């Protein structure tokens, strides 16, 4: 029942997400269609490939240990958008070729489509309010990378422990509460960064919510930041012996949901 419910939930989410027609990104007045990358350098369907996709997803979102910085000026946007387009295309190819279950494919699709629709708002020829907001917060995003990285690693560790819970009924509540805790971790850590203001972190919060919020709002119900239900959840298993290393929490989140019994 759990997997059937989650599968239906994310199918609905895909429907309500605004997707990008024909994978077109508009940059500097030009339309650049996503190339068909059918070469021999595609990501392999193994653990090494999973690590590569994890690194690509982190680079797309840019926060934390991603290997790139968010643009701090308008003239840096075209290169950022063009690279993002290629990164997302590589992830899509991996999902199409390598995901083994329909549920995993749906979860990846929700993440990818949401990322694309949100980043498109940053890549239009005419600057949008979303772009102006993110540019104003970009120095904070870039200077606070060590903070975001630490928070992501904490979340990744907890997600791997959530997957080991014996009770499936507690996995989703823990996942939701961990999402809330990650945002709180970002806010508290960035408060110590000179370039980060309260408004900057409000913008960052909105961006993160725009990427993950559609799914999390449907999934989490009452387990949101305003609730005290997270305080009453059972403790997680102790640290696992050989935790996997991830740069983003996309794949660990998918593993949690995929671990639910059918």
C-alpha cells in the first residue's frame, strides 16, 4: 500500500508541475535546444554512475559542495544556464536508461521536472523577479557553501539511517522532519556569515521550497515546520558502519521512499 500511495502521489505531482516544452532554455535572446547526447560517454548504470548523477544534481542546485558558484551578476547567467541545461539532460538520460523501478523513475522525474521549471525562471531573456531575488542573495549562497555542505551531509547521514527503520510508517514522517531540520540548519549556520541577511535566507528558503516543496507538501501533511510532531518521533538507528557519501540528498531521499514495503 505504501508504494502504491507514494506512486500515485508523485504521479499527481508530475501533472501539476510546470514542465519545459521541448526542453528549451532561453538565454541572451537565443533559444538553445537541448542536444541529443547519444555518445559513448553516457553515465554507467552502476554505483559509479550513481555517484556521477549525485554530483550532477548537486551541481545543478549549486548549494553546498557542488563545484560551482551561483551567478552574482547578470552577465554570468548565460553560461550558468547553458551548463545547467546540459547537466539536467545527462541526469534525464541516466534516469531513462538506469532506473529499474517505476517508482524510482517517478521520483527522479519529479525532482528533474521541478528543477527545470524553477531554473527556467532564472534563464529568461527578460530578468524575472525570481532572478533579481537570487542575484541579490547570490553572495550569501556562495559564501555560505561550507554551512550548506555541512547541513547536507548531516541530512544525508540521517536519511541513510531513516532507510534502516523497521517501521515503514515512521519513514515518511522522519523524512519530512529531516527536510525541515535541513532548512533550519541552513538558516542557523548562515546567520554567522557576514554576507547573509535574513532576507537572503528567505529567498534561499523559497528557492529550496520551490524545488522540493511540491512533493514535500503533498507527502508530509502535518509534519511541517509549524508542527511539534517531529519531537515525538522514535529515535533513528545508530550510525551505520559504512555510510555512502553523497553531495546532495536526492538519491538518499529516493532510497528512503523506495525502501517502503509494497
